[in-house]
C-alpha cells in the first residue's frame, strides 16, 4: 500500500479570501467565497451558537436559512458560518448574531471545483452526492457528524456513522456526510502478550467510534480502525470549514461507484486514510478524492515491530490506496510525508 504526494494549490487558493477584517465592520473578522462554498466569521459574540445565518444570490430577493449545524461558535468568543453546496455566482450573507446584532455582506464570489479529471470524463451525472454545478442532487440525504454525535446519529434503522456508512448501499438516495471538527477514536497498543488492545491511559476520555474494523492479518499486516463501506454509490464525505479532521481512523470504499471525499484532514491513521478497492468481477469507479490533506500515518513501535511487517506508516505509506477501480481523480491534495 503506497503513498501519494500531490499539489498544494488548495492552500494557495483559500488564503486569498481571509484576513479582510480591515475592510469590514469591527465585529466581522473574515468573509469570502471558495469552491462551491462561502464563509463568514465574527468576534465578540459569546452566544454564537444561537446565531442564525441566511444567504441568497445577489441577483435574488429572498434569503435561504442556513442549516443550524453550519452556524457555530469558534470556541473563542466568536462565531463562524460555512455554507456549502453552492453553484458558481455572486452571493450575499446575512447573520443575526447571538446577541441580536445583525450584519449583511454582499457580492461574495463563489467558483466551482475543478472537474477536469477522469472521474468526470464523459460523465455529467455528478460524482458523489452533488451535481456537477455544485448543488446537492435531488433527494440527497445530508448528515452532520461531530465527535459528540458520531455514535448516536441515525439514518433509517441504523445508528452511528460507522453503521450508517457500512450500509450505505441500502439507500436509494445520495448521501452527503458532513464532518464538523475533529472526529477521533481510541488508538491500538501492544498488550505485551502478542496481542493488541485499546486500553491505555493516554486515551482516557476518548470515545471509541463504533463500527470500525480492527484486526491483524496473516500477511502479516494490520487493519486497524478502518470504516468499511460495502458497495457505496453516490456518496460524498466532506469536511466543513478549515478544521475537519479524521483522527486515528480511516475509510475503505469497497466496490464503490460515484464516490467523493473532499476537504478533509486525515491524521494518525494506523492503516490507511482513505482507500478505494474494487474486484475482478465488475467495473467499479468514478472516484474523486480532492482538496484533502494527509499527515503521515501512525506506527505503534511495539505493534509494528513485534506483530506485523507493516512498519512504514510513520514514513507516509497508506495515505490512500486504489485497487481495481477506474476513472479516478486525485487533485489539490497534500500528503505530508
């Protein structure tokens, strides 16, 4: 399982829209547009979780209310709104702060993601849960996942994001999973008896993410903290804002079609960060991995030395793997190794 290293254009593109507080009113700290999204932040609002945000195209008159989950405190006496799923154009944002203060910003420019790769070659149906114009597909289901609700969020008869994604092929509608903040789980450690365990004082207070697959195989290899998805179709996993992080675990899209991972930071994964695996019996593909950042993986010295031959996660191997899938695009993504 080998690593990849790709372009750093995402960072360059995003920084063009920040640090504009000198232009705007004192309570607004930044505002701007990006690929199919826009954001605004403000200070001096201790009740930012109770703020309400609205948006519209500048040419229109009626505002649309932003989902509550996208309007949140920044943890530092301020607030932030991220609005995603936008087609290219010019937009206005209106925010009613938690203390009742209202402000409007107009003329925010939004562009499209680059869809020039093979995932979209000769195909205009939209890869993942989004149409090619950046808007959600009809009847798409949106799930907001935080560290607090990762094991309690529900969809149909399934509870927890691990169980929901493991059964993504049970749903006929597109699924868009939006991760907010850091979603973590416990690490594995060598138990001293030729085995592995998650019991370690360093992980006190961290809740296990239910539904992960963890095992040592006879290769010998490790397969720890992986969320396996069986035959997912029209699924997007994405990070909201600039700090969405998948920590100590990763994804395997098995026999997948029309799937997308975007705007996520992968950190301390003991196996792979995000992998896409097909088989010999059918065509699988239309995979779009973009605008993500991968730190190097994590090696536990005892596990990787004493139990398996898989010693190179700490050297950067395993950020992502692709096997027996076609029409793959990886773009604007960094592997920090």
